[in-house]
């Protein structure tokens, strides 16, 4: 089939159009997208400038939410806070001083007892028999003394007679009435009687010594008899009973029960040796107050006074041992218990105080974020002092009445605007509202 020239021309044009249409579509689509981009760009620019067609926020509205607190000035206590251990004021381990059968236990384990209360009774019959024997020996020794004294009196009288007879015989010998042998015999009899008198004196001294020994034996047994009743030497609380009724006990062999005196009571704790100078200084000015709070009972706070400072520093820990004495009237403190101890050294007047969480640590030391009048913050270096519960004393860097950030510091840098809940400047800790 042959085509005419006009048809050939038209078909060629149509074929050309079919070949060039896709490129024209791409050009048109690109133009449409460019126009749309320009329109969108114009809208974004308008929004960023706060135009009528925009819905964006102003830069001033991008404030960081924070919690703040007012810097206050008040008297604060200077304290040392440590963990301590409750210790009995005195501990008595009760032992029997005599042997025998334990016939009676007069208390129950764990009872609170008073001084001189009866605790144990031990069979006393054997000691009573020994006492009776010792008393008989004592009476015998006294009788022996009396007999020896009578013998001395008799021999003394006899010696006086023999002495006078010897003197008379001596005169008769000189006169020649009696022989010399008779005179010497009379003198020998008088001398022998004198020696008998000396023996009587020694026997009297021996009898007196026997009396003293037997009397001491009697007194000892009487004391031993008092040991058959064991009484409490202190006010305190009894522990576990080691020997039950009916058992035999030997003298000074085993602890029968332990008594702890808990009124008053000690709390022992240790402080760093760097605090020793302050403790001695303030202790010289007066009694130092110590408080102890059981860890399982925050409301059971007890108050006492520092009564003991050890005479040496523990070189292994670098601490020194202290003791506080507590009356413990409610018996809240118990021997062996761990407690939180606060030793108050003095009171610092007119101290600048902020919440502890307001103070941050950096490479150059401690600092806080201070909120200025225009609601922006500045970084303020500070020098910290003692910690008082949840607050911290500021030695330098802040003044009373200023406002510091306590929460939200991670979002801050110098000059950043902050948003505070209305009423946040009343001196209390406030939280920023969240939109």
C-alpha cells in the first residue's frame, strides 16, 4: 500500500508527537512541583515570621520548665551524722559462787528485774551442816582458851609459893640450919614452875589463834550460805537461761544468765579524726547533744549527751570512738541495735541555705543556676558548707531572697529562659508547669 504525501506527512507528525510526549510530561510535572515548592516555601517563611497564615510558636515561648526554690537565711545546727551501735550500760554474767543443786529459779527469761531481786536458790543443807561444825569448833577453841588461862593462874600461884620457899631456904642455908643441897633444890623447883608458866602463856596464844581460825571458818560459811541465794546486782533485763532448775552447779564454772542494764544505755559510734578537734572544742564549752534513731523506727528518736571520747584514734580506720548516754525511758534502744546518730556540735547563725539538689558539680567546682528578674538563668559558682538534712549551707556565692533552680538543670545553659509555675517566687519549692 502506498501513502500520499499528505498522509505521509501527517503520520510522520503523529509519530513524532508520540515519541516526544513523555519528555513533555516530565517537564510539566517538574514545573508543577517547583510551583508547589515555592508556594510551600512562602508559607513556611510566613509562619516563621509569625504571619497570619502561620501557626508556629515564637522563640520566647520555648522556655525550659524548671523547679525553683528561694534562698533563705536561718540558724542551722552544725552536726555530724553517722551510724552507731547500741551498747548496754553494764553487762553482768551471773555465776554461782557455791556448788550444789539448783533448787529454784525465781524469774522468767527476758524479765526486767530490779537490783536485789532473787534470781536463783541453791541447796544449802550441806553448808548449814558445815556451819554447825565450825561453830562447835569455835566453842571448843574458846573453852580450850579458858582452860589454858586457868592452868596459867594455878601455875602462877604455885610458882610464887616455890619462889618464896627458895628464898627462905637460902637464908636458912646461910644460917647453917639447912644444907646447901636443900637450898639449890628449892631454887630448881621455882625455876621449873616458871617455865611451866611460860608454856601456859604460849598455850593461851595458841588457843586464841584457834579461836580466830574457827571464827573465820564460821564467818566464811555464813557468807557461803548467803551465796545459796543469788540476787541481781543491777537493774536490767535477763537473757537466755543457761542452767535449768534441778541441775547441779559448780562454783564459778558456767554463766547461768546474763543481765544487761538498758536504763540508762550507751550508743557507741565513730567519727573521722578530722572532727576530733571540733568535738573537743565544743565539748569543753558544754554538753554536746546526741540523738539516736532506730533504722526500723524513724519516729523513735532518743536524745542523750556525749559522755565519752576514746583516748586513741583507730589507725586502721582513721576514726575515733565516742559514746553517748541515753536515759532510754521508753526502752526504744536495744543492745546490739544499729541506729542513725546525729552529734550536734554547735549552731551556725544566719546561714544561707538552699535545697541540696540545687547545687551541681562541675570541673571548676560547685555551682547553681540563679533565676534572674527577666526569667533567664545565670551560672553562679558557690562554696558549700555543712549539710543539714535535705538542705545545704552556702558559705559564699548566694544571698537570701534569690531564686535557684532545683530540678531541670540538664536543659539549662547561661541565658536560657525558664518557665516557672505561677507563685513560684513565694520562697517555697515550685515545679514548672508543662504545656
